[in-house]
């Protein structure tokens, strides 16, 4: 199962596809790399329900679409 289907943020997409951190905040880069690696290795979104990663379903028009939002927390 492919967890990452699309990335809208250009800097995050560049980090994921090309390992180019220029467009993301430098202090966030290690955590973002860790989360992206875990997403690549995950078999399902439930595998990402970990401390430090706020996993929550989308709201509004995308509610119930089976998609989730991942927001890194500080630390």
C-alpha cells in the first residue's frame, strides 16, 4: 500500500523526492526526514499512529475520504 500519494508543499516535496532541504525550516529537517521515511516503510496509516506524530483524519470536504493529515510536533 502506498501511503504517500501526493505532497502539496513544494519544499516538503523537494525534500522527499530529491533530499533537498532548502525550502524547509532547517531545525525541522531531521524530524521531517524521519517522518517521511516512516511513511515510506508503513503498511497502513495505523502504523503512523506514533508519539510525536499527530495523526488525525481530514475534515470538511475530504472527511471520510480515507486520507489523513500528519503534523509533526516539536521535540
